[in-house]
C-alpha cells in the first residue's frame, strides 16, 4: 500500500496523484505479487480495478506492466469486502458482506493451507475493518516522499497497539519511494 510520510493513503478527497511509481517499482511489485493467488479489495477499489485491469492488456498503448498485471488480475481469486455488492455473475470473485472474521478465516483455510499471501490492495476502509479484527498478518508499505498534512489515514481508530517486526526486504527505489515490510508480532 502506498502511504505518505505522515501516514495517509489518499488525499482528503481520495486523491492519489501524489503516489510515485515507475518501471522499477512496477517490476518489483509484479515479481512479488506473481506468486499470490488471492487479492482482497474494498468495494470502491475493486470497482476501480474492474474498470481497468480486465482489458488493460488489450489497449494499443499497453505497457509491459499493464500486460503482466492484467494477466495476473484475470487469474487471481478476488475477495471484496462490501455490504452493498451482490455475489451474482462475478467471475473468480467472492463477496464478504457480513461475519468478516469468520468468512475471512474460512478463505485463509481453504487456500491450500494458506501458504500464499492474501494481498490487500489500497482499500483504506477495508483495511481499517481488518485491523480492528486483528486479521492482518503484515504490512507491505511504500512510503512516498511527501507530507500531505491531511487525507485518509492508513491507521484509524486503533484500540490496542500493534507490535511489528521489520523484515529484511526493505528497499529504496530510485523514484524516492521506500519499501517497508512488517510482520505483525502476535506474541
């Protein structure tokens, strides 16, 4: 998830034009997510993804990243947290509208023992719900070199502290973004 130095994932009106991405970052993320078999979204992010990725590879101006991510997106199982969407006619997609903790744990268990990551993309409201239920095992953050001062925070309404362990995959990209990869310390 992209985040500003002061902890926001979007501007006050959902703006994300401050996020820095380049070919180096796209290639790195593409390699890391290629092994993932499940992606998780909130409704707004899912609808944004559905409007772009299924046909992104078919566009005449498609980049290498567009082609690779479009292929990955078409085969990955998508889980959407939404109280308003219905699970009718959606290919390779599961909607979770209630009993979030139980349903999420069922999905984790049904995935060959949960050997692969469930990747959460954007979706601050979904992230807030998962944090409150202690369902996030790690945070893969891309800290952008900007202070927004206001916006949609990544961490909101945290009741108890969450202890984290920094993993060794942290790296700096030439565009100025720094990857921070944390595992939740469940001890």
